[in-house]
C-alpha cells in the first residue's frame, strides 16, 4: 500500500513538472514572438497589416494539421482566407527588409566565428500553370520531374543550431522569355533568367555584406561550378562544394608558403565503398582532413531544416500564385522556423544547466 502511494505521488510529481515545463515553454514562445513582432513591426506601414502579420506568425507556430489559407483564417478567427491572401499579396509591407531582419535575428542567436553557410534548392509541388515559376522540372521533393516551383535557400549552421537566412524563387527560362506570362504572375520586368548558382551567389553576397560570421560555404553539385568557386575565392571565403564524378580537375603544384590552398576531397560510403562523393575545397592550408569531412557533412543540415520548416511551420503549404506573395510567405515561414530554433536552443541550454546543477550537487 505504501509503495503504491509512493508510485502515485511520484507520477503526480512528474506530471506536475512536465506541466510546468510546458507552461514555461509557452510563456517563452509568447515572449519571443512579441520580441520578433516588435522587431519587424517597422516594416509594415499600417497598424492593421502589422497586426495581421503578427497573427500570421502565431498561426504558423500553432499546432495545425495544415497551414493553408482556410485553416490559417480559422486559426485567426476570420471567416475566410481573403485577409491572409491580402497580407501575402497586395498589403503594403517590405518583405526584403523583413528578410534582413530574419538574417540579423538568426545571426544574433546562432552566430559563431566557425559558422557554415549552406546553399541548396528544394521543390514545391504545384498544380496549374499560373503560379510564378511553375513548370515541369526536377523536384527533389517528388524524386522525379513534376509540375512544381523550385526555391533556392541559404541556411546558417553553427554549434548553437541552424536556420534559414535567405530565399530565392528559381524562374525557368520558359518563364523569363514570356514577359506577358511574367506580368500576369507579378514578376517585375527587371527580373530575368538566373541559374540556381547565380541566385545562390546573390544571397551569399547579401550575407557577406551583412558580415554574417561564417568560416565555410557548403553546397551540392549544382553549386560547384567554376564561376561560383571563383567568386568565393575572390571574396576570400572558404568552401567545400560537391562536384560530379565527371568534373575535370587541372592539377598544379602550388607554393608551400600559401595561407590558403585547394584540394579535391573524396568521400566513400561505408555501406557501399564503390559509391563516392567528390568535392572541390578551398581553405586554410593547415586544415585537417577531419575538419574538411566535418564541413562537407554539414550540408545535410539544410535537409533537416527543410523537413522541419515544411512539417512545422507550413513552408510548403500556401495558396498564392504571385511572385511577391511567394517571397512573402517564405519569409514569414522561415522567420517562424527561426523562432522555433532559437526556443529549442534556449530550452536545451536550460536543460543542460539543470543537469549540471544536479551533478554538481552530488
């Protein structure tokens, strides 16, 4: 009887502790959300739009099964999705400035000198032909050619966590050659065709100009071409960029006194030794093999980031067609994801302190 009572009391204590933790997390989320809303508030000229954007962020962070226009409207207590659609479409606010706020927010919370910038594209399956940039094209999401939009993203990773800091919609050449179609989708006249590598370079340029603390730049084979590597070397930025096995490399003997040098890194899969991945590397001459392997492996952080952002804040759940609306939705979704990343980091740090405190008391 006494043992049973003790077990029940222990269960109640555990439940009470869990409830307390959940309440603290909710309070912390509310405080962090308020901080972020205040931070981006100046980007919205009208109070009504500013308030709606704040509610939209709350909806993205809410535990909804789907986060499309109708369900978001229901979460916000609205009769239909027109308010959400207007926020993403015609409302007066600066999504590029909010993008800058996102980058600064991530850098402030996750920034470390040895941080890594990771670039990669992902697909968003889309029906019809009206949505900006939609075409039958290769989609990693589907694993085959599908009707989709493709976005290029830049992620920042450090020991503190990882979150996205920039985004760009890739427009197929069939779109940029049809200016009537572009105008119908709200694509500005000055926006022309750009390769995924060129879009990545634009995002990297913004990160460098903002002095994002990063020791390395990482990308898959789409970004390992000569022009982007030359650009990074001109900026004195270290990189580990994947290249296909058919990639030609000219071997030249370099002076031994150089502070930086170039390598070809070959990684062999342990489960299948015949399967290899190849990388072009540029970085400090004293870099160890273990360091280069660690940096190359960090590319998978962006895959984890996509999974989180699509699954938790509705990155792929949107019902807008316009070019600008695509950028606006992605910007707010990435900001919501960054908030979750920061909160998780704070929670983990708190748990670590508690564990250290308990260990120290024994």
